[in-house]
């Protein structure tokens, strides 16, 4: 069973996307959108976040190619069925991670 999130599928289509991500954890910042089509749109989203009173000091913007190649961190988790350790992106949803019970109960 393979599980892809929408970010990976759009990346494979070759579309340039822009992410707002947390600089410490490298997680894509939860917002109205997961990605933006232009850098200007991502910057505008950060401005709206700031105006709403959210702390944006720990956030940064990167294009999808740079983010996936250099910024996105991997975490090591244990597969709950086999007990083997494996690496996955910090942005992997629980429903797509073999380390979660949700993955195996679908």
C-alpha cells in the first residue's frame, strides 16, 4: 500500500511551489494552504499571519526544489508491525506512516 500526500504528487508534475516552513523543525507551517504558487503569494501569507498576531519569527520561505533537497529533515521511527527502524519526512501524515496504528488499520 502506497500513500502519497498531495505535495509529493504536485512535485512530480514539475510545478514550482513555495512553502512556509518552521526553521527549527523544518515542518511545513500549517495554514490555509500547504503551498503557494509564487514567492510573492507566500510572502503575502506570512504578512497576513503577522497581522493576525501570529509569531512568524521562526518561519521562512523556500521553493519546493530547495526545500526537499536541502532543508526538509528526516526522522527515524519504528515500524509497529515489523519493529524495524526506518526514516521518513517530518511532514509525513500519520495516516501514511507505518509507525502509526492508523496506517495499519486502513
